[in-house]
C-alpha cells in the first residue's frame, strides 16, 4: 500500500483533450486507484497540456518537481509514457533527486524506467519515419494528399460548411454584443473607423481573438450590423 506524501502529474497532449476530459480523467482515476487503501496525502495535482515530442520544457512538471522537493513528496503518474518519449528528459527527472512512480509499473526500478523510455522514444521516431516515408511515396506516385484530393475535399464539405455556419453565427452574436458599446462611442462624437478602434482599445475591449482593434476590424463589425461609417 502506498504511504507518504504524493504529487500527481497528469499530461494531456492537446488543449482539446484538456477541455473534453479525454485522457485526463482516465489518468486521474488511475492515480486514485493506485493510492486507494494506502495511508497517503495527495499534496497537489499538476496538469500539463503539451505534446510528447514538440517540446522538452514542461513548466507544470518543473513546478511539480519543485513542490515534491519542498514537501518531500513522491511524484506519481498514471503511465510512464505520460512523462515523455525522450530518454534525456527522463534522465533529467531522475537526476532531480525526486522519487517518482508510474502507476502502470510501480515496482519498476530506475534502470527499467530508463530502458522503457528509450524504447518509447525509438518507437516514436520509427512511427514518424514511416509516416514521412509513406507520404513521400504517395506524393511521388502523383497521389493528391489532404484537401488537394477532390474526394477528401468533397467528404469534408459538410463539416466545413457546418464550421463556417457556426463561425458566422458566433461572429454575428459578437457584433450584436458590441453594438451598444460602439453606438455609445458614436454618440460621443466619434464617427471614424480609426477613432472607434482607438476608443474600444482605450476601454479595454478586445476583438474576438483577444487582439487590438484596427479600422479594418471595426469596419467588419459595422458591416455585420449594417451601420453607416466613414473612414
């Protein structure tokens, strides 16, 4: 039975997985199941949204390691491959001095973990190499890939149309939400695109993407609400 203090580290590969809970809850359940029945204290949980191969720097893991050091806790993860498919990364974790356990192989020693990480890294490299080779061969044979292929493009049309319709609805709703603010600016005597953009920026109002307003983005909003404007 696990005893002592523990820090849970969970990593999901994409923001979409974090939002949907896909993968995250499964890992959390695995950690809870492993700890169940022991005399333990789960000090904290850290969730990293990252890809396994794109970045080696994992700020949440660094925080988890520091917390584990301060609280003299053991780092616990659901599966070894959630750390990274990178031998150097696992080696650095080992050298940090923090004890860690993978729920899917709690009895594994450091040598075993290092070897498994090496195998996972090799597997990731092989998958990447095979994928690139297959795409290169298909391209050399004159096959159209992705959206360049008429059949793929036609199959994707319903989803693309639905996405475009959803985007239009969201844009229209955003324009309606901003209408009272813009009308207030106009009533204050500001009628040019650049003037409205400046007023919105000064008020801390951001665009749909969280950016600053410019004459062109103001014009797009006004066009959606069918308002007259001057440059």
